[in-house]
C-alpha cells in the first residue's frame, strides 16, 4: 500500500516535471494569419539562468495587425526547457513582449508563433 502510494507520487512528479512548458494564449480564428514566427535558442551554462526578451514588432518595425493568439512552443520535451511569460502587450493588442527564462544550468529552445488579424 505504502509502495503503491509512493509509486503514484513518483509518477505524478515525473508527469509534472518531464513536460515541455508551452504557453498558449488565445486561439487563432478563421481569417487569422501568422504574422510572426521565430525560433529562439540558448545554450545552458552551469549555475546560470539564461533569458531572452522577444519583442514583436521588432524595434524600428511597425505592425498593423491585432494579435489574436500567441503560441510559445517549448522544444525541450523532457522538462529541461525554460519558461515563457508575456511581459507586455498580447492578445487584442498590436504588440507583445515575451520573456523566456531558462532553468538554472539549462538552456532553452522555443518556437514563438504570433497569429493576428488585419
Ligand atoms: C530547436 O528545436 C527545433 C524544433 O524541434 C529544432 O529543429 C532545432 O534544431 C532546435 N535547435 C537547436 C539549436 O537545438
């Protein structure tokens, strides 16, 4: 009985930690198009937290489309990847700032797709 509880606890931890950390906001609807797509990769260094900020539109560029959905896909399927957050803008707006942060000692590999509507 004890062992069974322990094993299910282990399974639970494994299921939670060994997953990619995708961030999906909104849902692309009919007529929405991909307005931005980028792959962001950073190597891991021991004891270091790596981070990146992705800005859409890129500095110096204009964007006329309203963002309908943001999909940040974590390409590290074993749970070692980083964590994405939206730090400004987002769905319903014409700009977005996405922060990517690795776990200490690890890198990350994200594919960011932004859908929008003109
Ligand atoms: C990041 O992930 C993508 C999708 O799986 C892969 O094609 C690409 O090679 C990866 N980049 C690096 C530098 O590992």
